[in-house]
């Protein structure tokens, strides 16, 4: 993991972390967090995204003035503008 910036816990206790340096999001298991603490180099459940501008891609490092945040929404939730 390169430059973890923000994290959020979902209702299952999984930790979702934005990885600024790799332009992706990594998901960590709650069991690993409880027994080992947070280790950004540990095995994670999943990686979401990759660097780029296409579907499913992020470009976190292109804008050095903004850091990627993360929020967890209940399934079926809707963002209001």
C-alpha cells in the first residue's frame, strides 16, 4: 500500500482505505484488524479500481490538492444533490 489516506468502516466491520499512491481502494477484513491491528501491507479482501480515467479507474494522484475521501452508504441508499 502506498500512501493510505482515508478509511471508513462498513456495517460488517470491514475497513475500506483509499490508497492515494496506487489510485485504488483496499478492503481489509475485521478479523485481521482485531488480532493484528492495521497493517497496510497485510493481505486484504479486495482491491477496487486502478489508475486511469476509464470505468472503474481512479486518478487520485493527478490532483495533488485534493485527497480521496471515502464514505460508506447503506445498500440501496441514494445520494441527493
